[in-house]
């Protein structure tokens, strides 16, 4: 059985062309995901002439992608499968191009393939970048967002001077805090604990604080809270890039981030 994408291409390329070559057909399919629509509803939502929509609809009906019941059109079972996956592809392309500055020249190996397939979940994000007059803009934006959060899930391959105080502040106000760090960051924490034992004893004794360690080389840094996700990457051949963060308060993005955290947690060892 053929299972390589390039071997399967001959089998599906006609369907791929059919779905992708016409913006009208694509818009109809994506709109019908929301439920059955009549012609006037489609005309209002897609903002095209009735004749144009009907032409596209006729082609979709011939392929058994769309069915008509009375005056309403809806996706067939086959059409629903195609439409959902086509919509995911559209979102993935948007994320790849809209935030290309973040991906280009950076290491994305910290994201597992199954979550890269779901990268469209990050479509409603903002890329926060350092500016010549405000080089700490990403960090200051992150700190501001954290102050309003009630849950903190973080994976960090780096140590910032504010790291300790940020952890203490969150835990002290009852934030459910779970942090995964690399061995090098763990060693730095041990050094600080030796210098300030009372502070770290108090921090690590709190029920709302968990600390995990990973022996993997982490090339991604991200935080997920109940309010937002913030994600940054290391350069392909270099250190972590402090100059930009991808930030989103969209629920789909937050859920994507929670899945990414679970991926790292399952491959880490709990210390506290």
C-alpha cells in the first residue's frame, strides 16, 4: 500500500487542484462548516453574486461535496471531511507566512510534528518584537500579561534576572505554577537556593508550585496561562532569541500551548 505523500499525489492531485484553484468553491465549503445555508445567506457571507455562487455550488454538488435539501445547501459527509482539513491547511499557511519572521532562521525542532500539524491554532496571534527604543518590549509585555494570570505553565531554556522574583510573586498570590527547566537552569536555581535558602525553601514548600527538569536540549521557550500563550525560539545556530515573542489570548492557541506543555511534561522528571 502506498503511504508516502509523493506516491499518493497522482491519486489525489485532481481533487487538490479542484479544492485549491477556486476561491469561490473554497469559501463555500468553509462557510458551510457552520451549518446549512440558503443562497441569500451565502451571498451575504461570501459577498459574491448569486450566479457565481451557483456555478461553484453546481461543481461541488457534482463531486458530492455539497448536497441540497429544499433551498438549503450543506456539506455531505465527504465534504465535511474535506472542508475541515482544507480549513486547517488554510490556517496553517496563514500562520507560516504571517509569522515567517519568527520561523525563518530559528529552530522549530522544539515543536513535535503532531502540533506543527495543528499550527493553525496560532492564527490569531501577535508577534511582539524589540524596537531600537524599546529593546525589552517582549519581556515587559510578558510581565504585564503574567500579572493578570491565575495559572502558569512554562518551559524555559533560559534564565532571566527577573526569573526568581517572578516565581515568588506568582506562587505567593496563589497562582498554580508548573515549570519545566533544563539541567543548566536547574543548576542555576541550585546556586541561588544556596545563597538564599529561606526564600527557596518557602517557595518549594508551596502546594501550588511544581518544578520539573528535562535532559533534552530545549530550543523553545513558552508560557501558557489561563489568559494567553507566549512563545519564542532559539536561532538555528545560536542562542535563544530574546527579541520576539508570539503572543495570543485566543482559546485555540491556549489549548495548543497546553498540549505542547504536556508533551514536555511527559518527557521530564518531577523535582518538586
